[in-house]
C-alpha cells in the first residue's frame, strides 16, 4: 500500500515507519526540515534508492493548507497515518504552541485529503489516553478505562497548565476528526490510536540525550541520578511500549474491522518507583538511583486496587496486538540511551 506518514522524525513515527517498510509498504513521510529527512534517509539508504521511501517537507502543521501538496502523490496514497502533534511542556501560549498544531494539523490534513487525494481509503490518527482520561475522577477505583471514555476538559481548563493544555490539544483534535467524518462524509474511514505513557527504545532520531522525547524522560532521568532524593508523582499509571503503538498504527489500516474505531493501546499499570528498580536490577553501573526507601512515585495507598484499571481487549482482538512486559520495555529504552552516551 502507498502510505503517507506525518511527523516521521518523532519517537513513535520512527517505529511506525520501520514497521511500514518491513511490511513492504511504500512510504512518503513528512518532516519539518531537509536535515531531518537526511537523517532518516541514512538509516534506510537502500530502500530510499529503490524508491520505497521518500520525503515531503511540511514545516508547520498549524498553517492552513500545510498538507495540500504532501497528500498528492504518484502512485496515489491509499492510507494516511497522522502522528505529528506537539508533545512537550515548554509552552508560552497554549493556543499557539499546543492547540493550533494539534487541531488545525488534524482538520487540515483531513481537508487536504478530501480535496486532493481521492484514493485514500483509511486515515489513522495518533490520539492519546489524554483524550480518554477524566481528571475530575482522580484515582477512580473500580473504573475500567476503555474506548468508551472521553476527557471532559474545557477550553478554559486548557490554560491552567502546560500538561492540561496538552491533554486538551489531544482531546479537541480527536473530537474534531470524528466531527469531520460525520459532517463531511469523506471517502475514507478514520481510526484513532490512543496510547497512555509510551516507553521503549528510540531509533535513529536521537542525536543527544538533551532532546529526548517527553515520555522517555521518565526513564532517562532516574538513570542520570535526578531522582536520587525523591521520586516524582506518577500521574498517569498506564503505559505501553512504542513497538506495540507502531504495530497498532499499521494494523489499523491493514485490517478492515478497524475502520471508524478508537483503539486504547495499553499494556498495563506501572508506578514511577518501579522504573529505577528495573534499571538497578539490569544495569548495576548506574549508582545514583533512588533506593527502595526513597519517598514518592508509588501507587496510591491501597495499591492497584485503589486505582482505575483498563481494558485493551479491542486492540488485542481487532488489531491482534500482544503486549510485552514493562521490564523488557525499560531495559530496551536504557540500551537505546546508552548508544548516545548514557
Ligand atoms: P515526538 O515529540 O517525538 O514527536 C512529535 C512529532 O510531531 C515530531 O515529529 C515533531 O516534529 C512533530 N511536530 C510537532 N509540532 C509540529 C508542528 N507544528 N509542525 C510540524 N510537525 C510538528 O513525540 P511522540 O513520538 O511521543 O508523539 C507522537 C504522537 O504521539 C503525538 O501525536 C503525541 O501526542 C502522541 N502520543 C504520545 C505519547 C507518548 O507517551 N510519547 C502518548 C500518547 C500519544 P519535530 O521533532 O521536528 O518538532
């Protein structure tokens, strides 16, 4: 299948690109700069030369019409995977830095496809657990998070903190996508992939530990000794490995049953406290890890029973996902950081 993948330089997109190419799909990926395209090209030199991989430069997805040219290709695209969206908390203006690229990026690509890419049959959008979580309910013991849930966050609450701004950006972007489908009745289906905290190895886009993606900071920082005296509050206690998230994006357009559905891709519960414990067990060279008695980062009092749980049934049944263990995910993450100097 001929596929357009947005944000190819990202943590999740890099793995998605890898799965696409291994399965024999022909891919054009958008990146913001030629330098980023060159970096990916280096990793897949042979496939680039054979024409199985190509690039389109889209510097800012928040601009109206940003994808007008990228969606046009010969042979035409049949599937589009939209992963690009800001995931960081250094924001000065929630509207400009988070909401606009998330929402305009999503509606923009849908409009461009409807207008100029009639061969596209399926669109897969990277949404998030951020679009499911209900912060008003807190730990919500007894609740089973699933594709039925929607974050009730409002535009006003989005301004309260960068973290809430991010959650709002994912919620509003996904809502806008389903609204587009309903109102515009385009010739394609939509599926969304909704992962919680994504961990796992970084492939071919990490130049230094300083620009590590947001979710993996939680594995890097304890290894660097930053949690020695206190472990931060866990916040979201749900995680998934990036390789399952990538597989989900590809299965979502390969499998017809996945059309017009959300997929909550989640491997299990975790606490921040468990991360340095796994690092300690597998990498005795890191000495500045917290000890078992270091405060913070634990499950709530009452343990997992005092916390929401989750259902990943739909992702296993329709997408065929199998979830790897937390230990494997953390160990592979650390190994990938070691390749750039940890
Ligand atoms: P990354 O920061 O590694 O990837 C984000 C990607 O989006 C990058 O390619 C980035 O390009 C691109 N991007 C951001 N803003 C713009 C913009 N204005 N114009 C063009 N491109 C832009 O993070 P992830 O791989 O983790 O995130 C990918 C997706 O997964 C996002 O939609 C995110 O919300 C979602 N997600 C991530 C989770 C996680 O725990 N990691 C959990 C749930 C969902 P550049 O690098 O050049 O800035």
